[in-house]
C-alpha cells in the first residue's frame, strides 16, 4: 500500500501509467465532458472551491475529477464501494496530484476512514454516490455542514434516503438530485446498468445466457435495462416486483411476472435491482435449483441476504474471480457473484464511458450551479433539488451533436400553437 499523509493512499502508485492509458481512452469516448473541460478550464468558475467526492473510482470518474480540477476546484476523493475501485485509476489520479484515498477490497473501517480523510480539507461542496459521504458529515462531523454550500447525489438509493432526511427536517444543506435528471436515469440507469451488469455476469461466469431463466428483481430503470439486454441475448426473462405499475410495464414488454417465491424455483440466474434489503433470503436459497447464479446491481450489498446464505452452506470456495460457490446442506450449489456488491463494477468496469459522459456532465454542471449560487450570495434551503429542464436539454443536445445527429426545431407558429390554450380542434 502506498500512503502519503494528506495526499493519497492507494494500492500501488506504480500502476499510474496503466491507469493513465485507460483514462485517456475514456476521454476519447466522453466528448461532452471534454467540451465542458475545454470551456471551463479558461474561466475557472470553481476556483476557491473545495470538493469532497465519494464516487466509484473508474476511468470515467477520473475524467470528471480532472475536469473539476481544470475548472479550478481543489478535489479530495474516495471510492463509494469497497469493490468498485480500480487500483490503476486511483494510482493515476494520485500521480497527477489529486488527493485520493481508495483501493480495491477495502473493509468497512477502511472505507469510512477514506471518506473521513477527504473531509479534513473542510469542503464547501460535496459530490456523492449513495450518500455515504453526506451521512458521514451529518452523523459524525455536523459542524462541517455550516460551511458546505451544497452537494450532488448520483444514484437512486442515495436520493431516496436524502429525500427522507429532508422530509424529516434532518438535512443540513441542499443536495442536487443528479440521479433524477432525464439525461442520467433514462440513459445511465437503463443502458449503462443493462450492458455493464450483463458484462459483469459474463466475466464472472462465462455462461451462455440464451435459453436461461433470467430473474430480474425490480423493474425500475436499472432493472428494465438489465431485462432488455438479457432478453436481447436470448434469455427467458422473469421479473419480480412489488409495484403494480412497474409489474404491468414488465408484463406488457413480454416478460413473465411472478413473486420471488415462485421465481426462485425456476430461475437459473438472479439479479437484484431494487434498492431494498432482503430481496433474496433463506427460503429462496433453499428452493433454488443446483447451479443457480445470484448477483446484485443495486447500490448496497443487502439486497441478497448473504448471512442467510452463509448459515445454509456446507462449504464455500472461490471458483473464478468474483464467483464463490456455496454448497448447501441439501447438496445444491449456488454461485454468488462479486460478494453481493455491484456486479457491474466489482466484476466488470462499470458503465460504458459514452453513457457516463452525460451523467458526469450533470454532476459537473450541478457543481457549477452550486458555486454560482455561492458567488451570488444566495442561500439555498436544505432540501433535495431537481436539475432544471434546460440543463437536461443542453446536455442532450451536446451529446447529439458529438454523435453527428441533427434534430428539428419548432417554428414560431408551432410555439404559438402549443401555448395557445384557446385553440380548439
């Protein structure tokens, strides 16, 4: 482990050159972020701002971090998941002068130690994925909140919890819900999660998906993306849900819908994408067929109740990277991928760069928005704030332009017609 007090703690700083190549590859696939970097590196609107970030340390995240730095910010970073940090990326960021505390395979104590290191600089902006950094501020260092202008939150689970905090009047500073931007949840969550989760499953197992009963727990944006991609590879998709409208959508897309109690008996591959704990528990493991594969693509590792699986096991061994074989007392084998963590990040490389281009553009522009508020002397109430429609459309338009697409524009008469409430049939 390489450690420099107040600078970084990473697995091996010698991995920096390998990490830099991957970051450069991501840059070549993230034209929106690179356009924003070129624009704001000249004006440096984040000069004087200190950003503490807690987000998966991947090549795409590195593009975001270095864009924040190019815009003038001082950045201190940690990973938001013990198994998602890519050590070569962490090394490359450390080598380039970014303060970072992240390495693959952290235990719980090391995970929160890393977050606490990023708070030592007393940030005035936070950037989060899952809200662990925000919760650390609120639960352990609430005195820091008075100097924090605001924060941004990347993922569904984090936004849900922050909205609950705001409703309970417990939130100490405003947070922009990046996850709820259309250019985030309808692209990153659907196409990013769908492709990268399948990628993680295949890297960890190398199984054939065609013909398999593929059980997706949760048919939100992430579950929909996974179901779509699994079906595209020939799997027989089964969806489990608790929300009637979501279950109905899955049914009308042609997927079988049933309770997990029934799906557990026939599934070959199971993936959870709910944001809720105890989706797969002891009774489900007991009824699964021999050879069933179980994994998670929700933010936290509690969707699959691993302690229940541990109690049922007769033996356990690692058969492939990110693939543990549990032999149960009934003789059946269950294969748990990525220790129940995010299979797309722990067993693969996370979302493709092209889709993270839009998500991280939202993060960057939201940080600019918070900085602008501070510079104007405006104080926002401690609440969860939505991204404006104009930002969504601007990012989508930039993305279309970089992809070589053009679209139509409304004429003056069409605009007038849309806004004319007196117009009849």
